C-alpha cells in the first residue's frame, strides 16, 4: 500500500482553529472497524467508525472527511472525548499531545443522520432507498464519484487504502445485510440482526459498501487452473433465485477467462460475491453490485457481470492514486470485455465487439484529468477509447505471447497497490522493450487522434504510397497495417516525416488501412 500525505482542501484556513500551534499529522490508514445501523423506514443511518492508523509525520491534529449532511455525536480516543471542528465535509480533531512518527493509534467517530440520496446511481452517488416487487425495503450504496465520506467518516482518498475492514451491519430482522469480504458472525436480536463482514485485503474507499434487502443466499465454487478453490456467494431477491442460479453460471466462465489473461483472482481470502442491487452495477470489491435484470447482450453475455467483475483486477487490486488517472480502471476493464468475448466466442466475434466500442469514441477530452481536483469525466472515452488504445498497443506489438504475459505481469507487479499513469507507462515500456512514451503522450494526454495522411501517385504503372503521421507528439512512430498487397495487410512504420513505399498493385482503390486493429484517423491528401 502506498503511503501518501493526507491533504484536506482548506487545511491552512482551518487546521489551526483548535490550537494556533497545531500541526496536522500525516497518517496511513491501517484498518476501519465500522458499525452501521440502517433504518430503511426513515432512510437514516447511525453508527461509528474506528480508524486505526500509523503516523507518517508527527502532529497533534488529525483530519478526516464526513458529509455535512451527517452529524458527529462525539469522537473518542480510548475513554477520552476529543475536541473537533468542522468545515463542511472536513473535520479536524485535536489531540492533547504530539503523536510521533511511527506511532500507531486509533480513534472512534460516532455519527448518524440522513445520508445523501443518489439521484442516479451509480453515476451520481449516495444511498438508494428502494423497494422490491414484494414491497420489502431494498437499500443500496454507490459512491465512486462523490466518495465514501458521503456516508462514512474516513480518509477518503484513492492513494491510501485500509488494509482491513470489519463492518457490523445491523438491519431489521426481515432483511439481510451484505458487505465486502466474508460473513464472520450473525447475531439475531429481538427486532434486528447484525451481520459482521470482514475483508483481509486492502480495499479502496469507494469499494466499501452495504446492501440491505430480502435476500436469499446460494453458494458455488470455482476451481481455477491453479488448482485453487474460490468461494462464490450470490445474494439475490427471493423471487429471482431460480433465474439467478442459471444466469450467474457465467461468473465461472468470467473467472476462468480473466485468470488466464490477468492472473489469479486477487481476493481469494475474501471470496467473490454478486449482490442484486436496485441500481445497474458497481465494482465493490469482493461484493460486486448487480442490477442488470438477468439480461444478456447481443453478444451472449451479461455486461454487468463481466465488466464489474473485471474491475477486481483493474480498480480494486490495481488502483489509481488519483481519480485523474481513472483510465487505468476503466480502459483495462472495458478492454477485458473484448478479451472475454475472444476467449468464449472467438477472435472474429471479439473484433465485432471492439468495432461496436469504437463507434462510441468521441475524442472530446484527454484521457487523463486534472490531478488533485477529484476530476469528473464527462464522456465515455476513458472506457471505449481506452479499450481501443490497448487493442492498438497489442496490434503494434504483434506478439500475443508477449502481450498477454505483460498483462499478467502488470497485475503481479502492482498487486494490491495504488499506481499512477507514469508507473503503468514505465512498466509497459520496460516489459515490452518498446519506448511507449510518445504513444501514451499522444493517446492519453491529447484528445485528438493521430492522423495517417497519405497520397498515392502512379509512376510508369507503379503506385507509390506516400504517408506520414500528423501528431501532437513529434517523436511518435507507429507500426500500422495497410494493404501492401491486394487484400493482404502488412506493417508500415509511420512517422511525422513523409515516407514512401511501392505498392505491388495497379488499382489504388485496393489500398486500405486496418481499421479493425488500429485507432488512427485516416486522411487522403493531395500529392506533394
């Protein structure tokens, strides 16, 4: 886990309100011990979070975040009440003495109230208070964009993940509470039941979730090619159980495919769950939210099962340090859909799938956002363009053994880590032994695609192809397949300078660029 400084937006204005000489300590989250009682009838929550932490830089003031919609009842360290001040969602807690570097400690925040209601989950996050077809309360939570502090007092950054989370979820007796990891205890009271869930692996903040509903649970197991057994749990509404038992079998096909491409499922200790939710879906770690009504797409698979589960490798195991690098999550995962199609239905069908993705590319903004701003992406290019960037890279490498070994090694190298774009770029360049810096500079940091400009002139019955790349990056050079013989594709090496090559056919209309494997714009220009 990466240890980074915890910075709260207006620190310099508010950190000293408790003590003019206060120093905000920097800390690494070790664990969260959460208790949450859910009141579906009045859409409220009440609970506590014990934050266990290690001090990275000494200080006598501690910062965390919590939505201003929720009250804080008290903050305790042992048997001592701690003073605190709030500035909207930012909270600063005063200690009586400096905590030195290396010290480990904990404090508990008691809180409650009416949390933010999602307007359109999972995109506009918060709680989803719904009812199932039988009128039972049905509660979900999705907070990737807005952050976990919408419901939980926490550090709420992408670059520091708790290494363990225990969540005690108390719900009415008629309902079941489901969260991440494994169910380790169930305590039934007079009117409520408390379900204790535990994760043993690092987890990103927005991946911590709760689900409450009239669920039934059924189990299965996946035996991997590594001869390991992964426990599968499914929590679905009772009237959907029979349908789910059949439909969710594709989870095992997904696991087999993704383990072959990316390596072992990253959370064997915590198991794998699909939980039916009143919204479309979300990649909550080891507790994948599913709300796609048990429907397959035109390619014969359930998009939500495949996509959201792909995030277990890309988003949950490998997590971007900053939301501006969210392409790391979405591009690799969207590309994983095409790889799933390739594994299950064959390469021609995968190319068809990729061509559908290609139609959705807009090139409206760079793939990387503004760092340090909780950047919000307004288009789908981090999904579909990102998938095609990786598809193009595979085509450039032209060595599937190298490509798929690189994807596996990427997951091994950054297993359970937070990463930056620069780290991913550097790893891919080193592993493939290619200088990919110009490629990523063009495709990630500029919204425009490179343009393959060309013209063909006939000299004494022989066609000459003149071509170059028009690119924002002067050093960009790409191998691209074109028809160097009639109906036969082979590579030319395009650079920002004009190059020329003979075409062994008389009809210039036979010239084509392989648009099924390369993401470039193509423009025929006047001879020069």
